[in-house]
């Protein structure tokens, strides 16, 4: 039955994208811990990284390319800022 045929259906639009906070909630950790685990940071215990990575794979998590580009832009523009043309 399609959503149009079933007015009580809550799934009327595209599927919700899985986010870092969703993974964190399921894993019982903070969302920053999920970010570290997905980047395979050595700051986390191996068991925690593997648990989070497994949950992410099960849910079909994929990073949002728009946010990846935004983060790269922010990283490139860090540093001292000087006034020009005085």
C-alpha cells in the first residue's frame, strides 16, 4: 500500500538520512565520539571504534558530501587574519 492509499502512514516523504546523532543514540555515546570513531581516531579504544563503525554500517550511514566540502573549506581558512590595504 502506498502512502497515498494509506493516510495514516507516517512515511509520506523520502527516507530520513541517518546522522551522527542517530548513531550516537544507538551506541550510547556522545556524537563527537561517533565522529572520532568514523575517522578511525586512535584516541578511542579499538572496541568502541569497531562498535560504532558496525552500527554505522548496519544503518547504511554515509557522510553528507555538502558537509564534507564545508568542513574542508573551514579547515583551509583557519589561521591568522590580517587587515589588508592600510
